[in-house]
């Protein structure tokens, strides 16, 4: 698309050149039409003047008694005359070389009155004056002495006789010729439809300047160029008509030299630019795009070696891309080393925190054995269990593959086993079942879950299991956007046995911290289930 826009001025320049050529040729056609009108008028004027000389020669005295025969003989010997006629002083036909129509009004015709009033010669376009098989014009000379009008001698000349040809070298193609009177009325034409309606607006210009040129529409509403030149003074005019070609028709007639050359130049230039761009730019850009796509997938070992054959600009771009890939590899290696170092430090920190918590647990264990009060020993044991759960979290963090997340299923299994193992008096007699769904969770949410499990399992150890032991079931299930942790025993305890103690308060607080809820369900005839229902981390993240 950019190439087409870049070459568009070439096409526009070619079109503008064609439009200028069209206008220049149109002006040339108009000038040719004007020259042809003058040329035709000159030839016709010559023929009419020759007819006048002939009529002066054939005066009334030279015709004699056998007037018609002698006029017929002259017409037969001299080509170019449709008829030769002798009129008397009243406009009646005295004799003629050919059949002449009867005209009652001939004596009152303007041309006849002009001769009566003293004109030596007139050229008329009176349809009642002559008879001819084609459009014609009448040339007449006065007969008789200056003081006495004795009629007229007339010659009838057709368009062919006047040599008004449409195949002249001055004439544009498709031209038509006509004769018009002083009012602009066309009285003889090779094609009457090719001329516009009666209009004499050009007559004064033609009489003044010798020719007139204008544009109008013919009887069929087609646009044409017109030119007129006076034939005899300002009484009769030669009018030429030639079609005005439009830009499309002109380009259709002149396809190669006018419109096809600009279009051909445009498409050849476009093809050349596209070929050069494809060979020199586009294929190398595509190659670099493929290399960049490989880099985007993390494979920075690939090098754009084929670009060594590319143009200098593309080669420089390939070198820049290669250098960028090398810099990314170096930076990634440095970042990976830094991350590995930080990962090792975090694991070491978690390990040390777990060891410190185990030391605290050992100290509490020693302190518990030194106590004699059963209530104090029980409180000390509860505290030790809670610290054990926290130590278990840090142990899962530094031993797991991710320092930020822990899988809850193995954690619950290990925590349950650890809590029961610390109570050596009942654990051999307690059967445990752990059913947990996998759920990866962060340490912030894992801590209240672990402490909740410690409180529930400790409560079962205190109230559900006697010397004969019992059964402890730990279940964790994920249901859509909610997760449920349930701890059940088959002891005689009931929900009321928890009372308002510290354990129940802590479990309620842990459930609130997880934005969940806790329920206590008693079973008949024995057993108690503690349920913790809380939203999963994915649901919380989506809500946030």
C-alpha cells in the first residue's frame, strides 16, 4: 500500500498530462474548424462570383429568342449549376435550363426586391425561388439599365456545386456543413440534425471578424463545436459543425498515446518497485521477523547468519538484533544466578526459623515434664502443639519446590501424623484417615488453617479418645470456589463440651481470618465433626 501511495504522483502526473493534451487537441480541433469554415466560405464565394460573371455574360440581350435552349446548353457545358433562370420584372420565369417551381410571391421576395432597388447581385436562400434535389443557394444579377429594372438572371448552386466538402484537410472528423441566412436560420445542410436551433448570436462576430467560433448543442442535444464565416457580405453564412469529444471518448479513441502510456508507466514502476523491495528489503525483513519470533520463544542461541548477504542497512539491523539477544542471555543468566542465590537464602532462613521453633518446642516439652499441675501441663502441651504446626509450615516451605506456596494435601497428612506422634499415650490406639484434595496455598492462609487443625485435633485427643483410643478422620475437599476442612472423631464428646474455651475462640478467630465460617456437628450416638468452610485463594483473587 505504501508503494502504491508513493507512486501515485506518477499516475496523477500522467492523468494531468493526458487532460492537458485533451484540451490542447480540443483547441486544435476548434481552430481547424474555424480554418475550415473560412476555407469553405472562400471556395463557395469564388464559385458564386464565377456564377455572377456567368450571369453577367448571359445578360438579357445575349440570350435571345431560344432562351431556354441556350440556358440548357450552357448548363450542360458548365458543371456546377443546378439551374439557370431568367426572371422578368415581375418575378415570373421567362425561361430556365431546368424545371422551376411556380412561386406567386417571388416578386415580393427580399432578394428580388433588392435587385429591383438597384443591387447588382444578391445571394439568397429563398426556398420558393428554385427547384433542386438537394439543398441549394440562389445567386442573381440585375437585368436592365440602371434607370429601368428588367428582371434578373439567376443561377442555382447546390452544396456540392459550392465545393463545401466535409473531407477537407482542415475539417475535423465527423464534421457537417450548412448554409444559413442573415437570421441564423439553416436553409441548406448536409445533416440538419447536426446543427442547433435558430440562433443568430454569432452573425455579428462573423461579419466583423470574418469568422465566429462557439460551442452548442444540436437538435439531438449532443455537444458540438460550431464555426461560421460570411459567404456574401452578411446575407449568407457557411456554418460548420463538428462533434466535441469528451475526455473518456477521446482517451478511448487515442488509447496508446494518451491514457495507456501513463497507466502502463505506473504499473511498470509499481512492478519494478515491488520486485526491488521484495528482493532487497521484504524477504530480509521476513527473515528477521522469524528470528525475532524464535527469540520471543526464549531460544536466544539462534543467530541471523544469513543476513550477512543482505544490504548494509538490513545487516546492521541483524547485528543489532543479535547483540540484543546476547545481552538478554547475559542478563537472564545474571538474574537466574541472583534468583538462585535468593532462593537459597530464603530456604536457609525458613530452615533456621523451623529449627528455632523446634528448639522452643523442646524447651516447652522439658518445662511440661517439670510441671506437676495437670492443667498447666495441658496448657503447655497445647502451646507446644501450636508451635509444632508453625514449624511444620516453615519445613514445608524450604523443602518444597516453591518458597511461596504449599500443597495442602501432603501438609495435612504430615501435620496430623506429627500431632498424634507427640501424644504417645493415645496415638498407638488412634486410627487416622486423611482424605484431602490438592490445593496450592500461600503461607499467609496456611497458618490459620494449620492452627485450626491443631485446635480441632487437640480437642479430639482431649475429649474423644480414652484408654481404648478411637478413630480420627481428617477431610479436605475443594468444591468450586469454596474449600472445606472437616475433622471428625467417634468419641463421646459433643459440641457443648467445647464450651466457651480458648480452643473454640481460636477456631472462630481463625475462620474469620480466612473469611470463612466454622460449624460443630454432633453425631448419634457418638462423634463430633468440626467444619471450616472458606473461599479458595482463586476466588479471593478474582473478587479482588
